[in-house]
């Protein structure tokens, strides 16, 4: 019986008792959770190497219980996917409930992960990120007003276990997996790249809202983007293993290639799609359904080597894109405007002074003194243009 009682009293400290790395830093949240068990507002159970706490608490206890300092809350999904409109709407509803009934609304159960070896006081939000943001703001406005809610906290030994716990949760509560990442570094990189993309490609009509990411919702048609389409591209292209600046240069290089080489835009990509992408100067929305595997070999290898300065990488990317465009142009076919026979573009002559490259060698001399078939400007001479 004594040994059984001893086992029953085990807390989060026992997660690493057989672990040679037990001298690693400990999360300051572990004693807070164990105190909740001692005060009987939490219960806990260990399954394997995961200790799960369940119960009821006040927001102020969650936010300030670490030696009087504030705990922080990080979403395990991309923080960019928090819809501020949803948060503001929930704040307004709770303010109305407080005015009408004297209490806030029921927030349901929020699910957190704590990594036992993380020395920071961080609750990672597995489910309920909008509710957490709402409670944070309500507490900031009225810190004395009770904010009770139910919670579940799983304490895991490391980042890999946290990700495994998240994926297990998603099997039973499916959401779009493109919003989730293997570790904090990947999530922060994804947030930074998404913010940069939205700033660089700023046309409001390019970005389509993707309400909740549930599998039943379709992605916007090409060439439009949503946060989920963009985050999926980052993961498929394995750009989150790179520095943010280097990954951004890869994206810009791919955008240039798709702009100048319509044949790289994938099956059934129409001219109308290309025109829309041209309006926004963003062609990344074509990179779906495995198309990255075809585009990747056409990009300069230096982009993926992680060497050189950002300016060197950018210059190499631009040079490679120009070379690809020149090669594509040289191999392209076009009609002579006089005889309508197909010729390689590189074999056509340009009219002077308008510059239209539109007559074959056989009819070049006949074009002198006549109006250009394309712009009607009189040609005073013709010129052969060499691409290399």
C-alpha cells in the first residue's frame, strides 16, 4: 500500500526519473501544476511519458502564478492564422454578457502542452487559441472580474513529443495540417515568411480568406493564395529548414521563373490565370499539387546551399532566372507576320525602329519600307538579334 500511495503522489518531476538528461532545465510551470493538484482544482494522470492535468481554474492563476511573473501563451499552429475579427467578436459578446448577466460566457475547455525541459514559462496552445486571446484581453481590461474556464494540460519531455501529441489530437479533431509545424523554430520561420509575403504581395484581392482550415473547405483557385496554401508551399519545398532570408530568395526566384516561363505553371494553367497573376505580380499560387518538384530543379543550386551573402544569393537567382527566360525564348516558336510559317524566335528579324521581331529571313528584305504588321510603324531597316 505504501508503494502504491507513493506512486499515486507522483507528479511532473517523475517524467524524467529514468532519463539520463534529468539534469536538464525544468519548466517553471511544473510546480504550478502540481500545486493545483495539491489544492484540488486539478487532477492528474500519467500515461507513458506524458503527464496530463485536467480541471478548472481562473485566468489570473494561469497568467501570474509563476513567482508573481506572467506566463506566456504560444499557439502551436501558425500565429498568423489567428483571426483578429473572431477575437474582437468574442470580446464584444463577453462584454455584453458581463453587462447583462454579471458574468462572462463559458469558454469551454482549452488544451495546452507544456514541454518539461523548456525553462520558459510557456503554455503552448493545442486547441483554443482564439479563446486564449479573448481571455487575455478581457483580463487586461478587467483584472478583478472572475474569468473561470476548464483546461487540460499535457506535460511532455521534449519538442518531438509535443508535436506527436499535437498530431494525435488532429487525428481525432481534424484541422488543416498545413497550419502546424514540427517545432517552434519552424513555426516562427513560417510566421515570418507569411508576414513578408503578405507585405510584398500586398494586393488585397490576391489573398483569399480560408475560414477555419477544415478539410471540407476548398483552397482558392489558381493563382490566388490563402495563408494555408502559402504555408503548405513552405512545407512541401522544405524551406523551413533554411534561414528566413534565404528561404525568401528561393520564393522570389520561383516567382520570377513562373512569371517568365508560362510552361512551368502546371497543367491546365490558362492565359487568364496568368493575366490575373500578372496583375498582382505574384505567381506563387500556381505551386500546388506537387508542382514544386518540377520547379525546384530549374532554380539555381546556390539558393539551397546556405552559403554566400543575401545579395550574392539574390544576384545568382536573378541571373539564373534571366538565363532560363533566354533559353525558353530561344527555343520558342513564332510565326512570320508575312508568310505565317513557324520559325524559331531566335531566327526572326526585328524591324527598325519599332523593334518588333516578326519576319523570317526570307521576307526580311521585303519588310523594309513597309508598315510593321504589328504596330503599323514604317520599317526603315531590319536587324538580326543574337541572344547569346
